[in-house]
C-alpha cells in the first residue's frame, strides 16, 4: 500500500491542491507498519493533474484534509482510495492511526 499525504510545514496540508510537497508512504497494512517514506515536490497547481501524477507514483490511497467532489472522483477513477477530513498532523501519526483503524476524520475542509 502506498499512501500519499499533501504536506505544508511537515504536516498534512488542509488544501491538497496547493501543498508544497507530498509524502509517499509505503506501508504494510497487515503489520500496521511504515516501510519507507519519500517526500517529493508537488507539481505546479493545475486542475486535474494530481490524480494521474500520484497514480504514476504508485499511490493507492490519498489522505487529505479537504478535497472537492470532482477531485475525489478523479482520484477514484485512477484507482486511488480517498480519505478526507484528516487532521493537520504529522504523516507518521496519520498513517499510524489509519493503519490501526483509529484515524479520526472530521469535516471535508474543501467545498469546491
């Protein structure tokens, strides 16, 4: 499993389309552990670009604070599971809770 998380200042960015970087975390869902992580620079903002770009990087899940319905549909069309409403925390905390089934998600912070 490869989880993509948009970052700003080392924590989850609440608006994924305008983040500085993405962290790609390879995780073992059975062992509930992080295998490795890579931080990559986000491409320039362009509507509709990120789903295919992250799919090319092998992402199978994206965890975001907020994401519009169109973007969610584009990610799902690429075979990427979408989790929205995640808190602005460190990627390690978010993935640890996600793998453990304890990730507390709230409101989708994006309305477009």
